């Protein structure tokens, strides 16, 4: 009963994965079909699978509440293989399907940027669970970002750095779009705060980061942010430890997944590490709607929700809210998404508007501190 009461408070009214690559078959005529593009294979799979699992948990919850006007909600998911061209191909396949009136994208920013470029041509409302600022600026009519932008994460991190009184910091960022956006925003915020910053860059294909890390060690910073995503995160972390860098360390929030913990030799090896993270990752300690939704996500996942799970679950809650407050058509769902204001989710609140597609902002970000195997808000 509590879940249904929560659904009413949120103004919200078993995920089946099908499609070529991931599964096959047709939905029943009465089902409401949600399309999905996700990186189930390739380098992005290490974190996007967890996001998809969160979306699936939200859809299971939606069906538990009765689905869309009594119709079961089905998730038709295609694997984009972590490749932007493949993402565009399978996205077009979904939008060509008359049963699909809304799509969720759980893919890297580069893939979702490629999808955003054609979204208004195909006129299908699409929710993208990635952080790139370019997903919201300039806004596309039919594309809605559900995670805070890179600048929100960096603003949250730098707010904490300033509060700690650090005057000299370093960052290690990839050469791709996301990494360079992080580096540029850190530089801007550091300059504003009068904090000295040195930035090192790596390629996602690199396996040795000694040169960059030695430069950072020689700079002798009080704090290091390593914005590493995917495979490099394990190697960077190991090499930081091998070089015995002692300053407080923060990693990109996507680094914290089972593949990372296995690669570094166990979760205990990351004890004490920091990360700029959505407040959803701290929701195990939360009260109110955030805590209730976290418990629901955990129930449907079958294990405590991770930060990536909560990112996907929040995307599913936004989806459920918009569809349930629409006539189920593409234009109707688009209008309902655009009218969403301060929708409570695990990670904070989601708002859109005619000229805004950001979804979550800086108020959804905290700095997490891994203590005794769980993230708490850093002090």
C-alpha cells in the first residue's frame, strides 16, 4: 500500500526486453511499448548495463502500479554496442515502429549526441541518461536529458574543494568530449575561486599513465580528481597506488561498479575514495520520497541500488510520470515531459521547460565518500 500511496504523491498513475541483438518478438497489441537504446556490449557496457537495470526496475514498478492506463508496459531494448553509428541505426529502427512512442537511451554521451542530432527529424520523445552538456544545449524539442550535466558535477565537486580549503589541486581527464568538458569546467571554477589547478590528459586507448601521474606528483597537489570512465579506471587507480600518491583522491562516479571493484582487487581497496555523485547514490541513508523510491528500486533490482542503478531508475520514474500524464502519443508525451516541474526522484528533482532540457541540476550533486563499503556524504 505504501508504494501506491507514494505513486499518488508523485502524480504517477515486469520489464520484457526484446529486439534484434538483445531479444526478439512482438509485443501484444494491448501493451504499451517503450523503446530502449543501451550499450549492452562494448566498453560502455561496464556501466550502462547497470543504468538499464535501473530503467527495467522502474518499469517493473510501473507495471506493479497497473502500467499505462491498465496496459502492461514493455521495454523493447536494442544494443548499440557502445558505438554512435549503431546507436543511430537502432534508434531509427525503434522510431520506425508505430508501437514505440517514447525511447530511453542508456548509452555514452557520444551516442546520445548522435541520436539528439536526428531526434527532431524523427519526432519521438527521447530520454537520455548521460551527462554531456551538449545533450541539453542547444535544446532539441524531443530530447530530454535525465542526469545532471558535467558542469553540475564539477560545480558540486569544486564547492566541496573550496569548503575544504584546498588551494592547489590536479585533475586527470580523457581527451574525449566528456573529459575535456570536465577539464574546461574545472579550470573555469578553479580560476574563479583562486585555486591553482594542473590538468593532465590521457587517451581512452592508453594503458600506461605513469608520465601524467608523475607530473601530478611533482606538482604536489592537495587533492586529485581522476575523471576516468570505463576500462581505464582500473589501470589509473592501480598506477596511482603503485606511485604511492597520498593526496585525497576522487574518481568519476561511473568508475564505481562491480567490474572496477573486481579489477582493483576488491571493494575494500577503494576505501576512502571520493566522487562527485548524484544524491541518489546516498539514498540508502535518505528519508522522505527519495528514501522510499530507493527502497522500491532496491526491491525490484533484488540488491541495493548502485549510483548507476538509481540513474536508470530515476529516468524510468520521469518516463512513467510523463506517459501517465499524457494521451500516450508522441506529441502528448513530449508535451508532458516539457511540463514536468520539480518531479521528486531518488537523486533530487527533475524539471524541464520550453527552453530547458537539463532535468537535474547542481542541487542533485553531492560529494560521496566511500566508507566501510558504502558511500556517505563527504564532510
